[in-house]
C-alpha cells in the first residue's frame, strides 16, 4: 500500500463526467509523442513497482503492459477474454473453472505460450517459498491443471464467487522464470511476457521504458515507445508536464486545475475506490484504546475534507467501500460530532489537562501520524486530521518520511494510508482487516483484530450466494463503525492531464494505483494518432 494521488480540483472539473476537454494545441510537446517523438508517449507516475515479476505480485490487478492475464477488463470494468479465448466455464457447484486458451500466442522472445505457463504461474505464486505478499488472494485454489496445450482447469476449495476476477493476473513464461530463483532472479527486473509492450529499460527511481511488441497477438500498438517517468513529488510532476518533458501525468486536483486553460491538453477524471485512512495501531497505548478510536472516528469532519482539501474531487469515506457502491452498507455513515467525541473520551476517563490535551492513567493522548513526503494529498489529510483531533483533546503530530522510515514504525505509530479495489469487496477488505494478516507488511497495517469481522470476511469470500455475501460485508462495515481500527477519511477521484494528440483515451473505475496500471494509459496499446 503506497502513497500518492490527488488533491483539490474544482468541483466543476470532477462533475464533468470522466472526461473534460480543454482546447487546441499550443503547449510545448503537445500532440502525439510531444515529449519524445511522433509515435512516443512519456507519462509521469507517482510510484514504481518493487519488482516486475507477476510471480511476486506485479500487475495482479491487470494492465501490466508487459503481460496478459487469462482475462482482462474493458472500459466498464467488465471481464473479457485475453489469453483465454472466452470467459471460463464454471461448474454448477462453483468450484471448477475451465479456460480454453487463445492459440498462436507467443511471448516477446518468440517462444509459444501454452497451458503449462498458466499452471506454472499459479503454482509458483502459491508455493511457500515465493515472496508474494498477495498470495492469500488465491487462497481458494485447491489445484490448477493443464488439459492438453490449450485448456487449464482450476479446482477450488470452496465456491469463491469472484474467482474469475483473480484471473486477470499476468502469466509468466515457465521456460524463463522457471529456471531462475523466483525471488531474486533476473526475471524480476528483465521480464518477458505476451503483452503489447516489451521492457527496454528500468532506471529505478527515474523511469520505465517500453517499446511496442511487433508480435503482439492483439496487433502492434500505434504508440511505439512508451515511457513511465517516476516522479514522486506532485509539484515536480506538474512542472515537468508544463515544461513539455511529459505528455501526461497524474496530478492532485489543485495542480490539475492549473492546466484547465492550457491549449492542447485534456483533463481526465476517474472515479475510484481509492481511500485515504488513518491507521490506529492496537499496539499503541493511545490508539489501542477503543474509546479513542471511536472518538476520532466521529471527531473528523469528512465533508470539510472533501470540500476544502479535494475541492469536490471525492466523497466522504466511512470504510473501504465507497458510498456509491452497491456493496456500501447504508446507515454506517458517521456524522461529524465533536461534542459526541468529547463525551466518549470523558466517559472513558480521558480528562483534559492544562494544555487541553487529555490524559488517562498518566498516559497523554498524543501520537505521531506519518505520511509520505512529497504527497500533498496525504499531507493535507494528515494535517486536517490532526486539527480535528486536537479539538477533541487528542494531540496528533504529523510527520513526513519515506516508506523506508515509516514501515518499521507501523506496529505502534499511525500512518496516513491508502487502498481500495473496485473488482470485489473481498479484494479491498480481506487483506486490510483479517487478523491473520496483522503486521504482514502493508497488509492489516493497524493489526486490527475483531472476531466478528474475521468470521464475516471468511463467509464473504467462501459463499457464492450474493445475498449471503452482501450480509457478510454489511457485518464488516457495521463492526468498523462500532470498533474502528482505521479512521476512513475520503475516497478520492484521480485526475490526469494529457496532451490532446491521441484518440482512444478514457478511464476506468480505478483502484489505489496512482497511474502505473490505471489512468488514461490503461489502454495505451489501443491509442491512435488524432487526425489533423
């Protein structure tokens, strides 16, 4: 779970559906490949992967560019075939998924793709020796087998309703990755896949460079060179876009609004499941107190954060599920109630000291809140949260740092975190809330533990009955209101500013991604030069 996205745009910008147009060309570098050539595109993103191997988690939600999954998503986030010829055949009991594979597909090194590569990929991820933090997402798999060269059959331990969504996971070539150490081999930085692009270079902290795959089964892309420039600082990303060094970038809304009058650029606004939340570690003497957690949950003014920090580019968040999702549990909205927060703390024995900060049993109601340096949206949320908390008598000290500084402190110190996945409620709740993953890297960062939540999460992922699943996730959301392990603040709309020289751009409903596999370039392989 890494930092980075948007902050304050004008309400009008976001309301104008997913795409808001802006005028004709005069910006330096505008038009197809303005920053790097007539058939090239350079985009600015906020983060980079730790590895480029799908065996270690890269591209698990799709759109990896180097690889394909069995299935992929269309613009409306509906599943469609990729390396599979069609959607899977599913047995009546929901435990068997059969995929017929596309024939004639080759990896970018010329080797043929077959069922054995699919089997290799899934078996390797599930192997105990593979350092893939997301392997619990495939917990439902009992076995995966090839039936000939072009059929793969998954047998599940239980009827896992969203299993087909998991098969957007990229497929790795056994003939290369199978001959290396899965965790440290060259494949982690020099991958070979079946996707529309081939990696040509990766300068860590600087850029990832790609060229079009001429043998791509979907046809060679019109964008021949594609570069993702890694620019962690929001202001620097905006400066490089304005100077013409970038053809597009993800920007905080406040910075994106500065491009609204620029000729030759368009702003794309994507609805997301991307939330900002504050972890409340149970191993800290202050945040581990239920009364403090409950008080903070209603002391925050979420509506003000949306209006002032995001300028309308988002919605108040009361949990990982956005309020406009059919999975959202009506009635779990928490209104801003500062007086109620104070009463909770008073009743629990947290008494105001001379400086207004509360104390209980000699413990001062004070704790640090870390956010990632250079991320304006997290900084703004952290400062606003601290301001609201102080009004209730709790001192929150906002601190900036890199993830290398923050991660060792997560057990006892709060973090301005982010997350969210639109594919299925299991995806954005299990890793974040199940107690079995407490302290497992960026999974369950708060070390949250609630038996009722654990039981509901298990039921939600193990049932194929939509009504049973809805009831399970209703339980999770209600328990989060009663026993918050996180204070959810906002769900954020992502904004992208792109030179207006290509046709075919648009956005999907996005996860917590920050432009790596999302953004208008989710389908860059389908872009066509705009006719003059």
